[in-house]
């Protein structure tokens, strides 16, 4: 159980699984979302100490002409460089975690969703009371993500291979929604779980 006064649901899933869509449905039901991806972006905004450290470590090529972090350049550097990836994670994960805690504490809905693609990998599940995985067949993940991100299927496959395996993610989850491309089914499952989480929140 988390140390927060509010009940926290960790929501995760692989790329293209539909976790962001599920998150939007929870939001439509009045639930506040703390999005780990957004927090990660905010933590490296121009003027932050984290961005300065990244630039000092990797060089000015990592900053674009607007002074923002050049994410595609950073991805290229860390994708096949384990030590660079480890350095970046050791810098950012504690900063992101502290900001997640701040935002969860500020939430006022009956329970809070912590949406994070790396919920288990970064041990952010320790901030939650229960976890929900949105799961999809790999071929659907590839189709959705390549269309959404306007990128090649090969690039999406690489990302999937770098993430936690579906089976492991499912094993670690308290709840699982199978998202097989039917938005009405997804919405129905979210509504049922919303009722469940609301009851659990009142017992905390």
C-alpha cells in the first residue's frame, strides 16, 4: 500500500497498447491523471538543472535550436549505449519520482491514476496501491504505434523489444484489460474498474 492519503492506481502497458486512451476514459470519469511521460518532459525543460547536466555530459548537439532537449538525438545516443542509458536514468529517475510524488499529493479526485510506460521497470509501482496493465497483441501494438508516430514498423519493433515483455508485465499487474481494437469494450472495462477503484479508495 502506498504512503499517500489518496488511493493510487498505476496504469501501464507497452507502446501502442492503448494505455493513453484508457487514461483519457478515466479522466472523463473525473479522475485526475499524473502522467509520468509529461513529468519526464517537464523535468528537462530549458532552464532546469537536469537539462544543463545532460548538455554537459553529452555535448551541445543534444540541444536543438530552440534550446529544448533534442529527444531524437538523445535516443540515438542511448539506444545502443548501455552506460549512457544508465547515466541518464540515474540522473532523471530520482528527479521524476520526486515530481510524481508532488503531483500525486496535489490530486483531489476520489483516486488518482499514475500513468507510466515504465511503471514496473522504474519501480514506480511502489508509489501505487494497485496496478492496471492495458495489454494488446504485438501486431496491434506495431500497427497502432507506427500509424500514430508516423514511423516504421521496424522502429516500433525495436522499442517493443527494449520494453518489458508482455508476459512479465501481466504477471506483475493486479488488473489487466485486454485491448483488442474495440474502443467500446475498452470504455466498458474502464467503467467497471472505475467502480471497483472507487470502492477500494473509500476503504483506504
